[in-house]
C-alpha cells in the first residue's frame, strides 16, 4: 500500500480513494452475507434478531479499534450503529418478525 504522502496530485489520490471504496463495498457485501447466515442460524439457537448485549459489544469493539488506529471513535460508532440497525431489520425480515412499531395514536377529537 502506497503511503498517503506519496500521492502527488488529486487525480491519483481520487483513483486510490475510488479503489478503496470498492474494497469497502466488497467487505460490506461479505458482512451482509454473514448477517443473512446469522438470520438462518438464530432460530435454531432460539435467538432474536436484536441482542442488545451483542450490539453494545460490537460498538465497544469498533470504538476501541478506531481509537487505536487514530480514527474518530464517534464517527465509527455512528457508521456502525446505522449498519447494525440495517442488519437487525434484515434479520427480522428473514425471521418473519415485524419491527417494533409505535402504537397508533388517535387523532384529536376536537374535544
């Protein structure tokens, strides 16, 4: 991997960013496949889509990894929380579980 200080112009730098984006997307595809498999395995183990202790563990782990590598842990947490919520919704679809909906609130009656 070429050190970032060796990029001499924006065209070259953008090319590297585009290539890296492709690698990130490929890793996200792999992660999504793992989530799909989790949705298949969870019923066999009696597990729900959302396991809050696991969500907390994943967030803690990625924050530590980010901080150790000099990346803003808050940014990483935001990205991961979004990804985790998407993953849970995908698992719920596979498991046939409806996401938690807020209760219907009756319209004002004018009284």
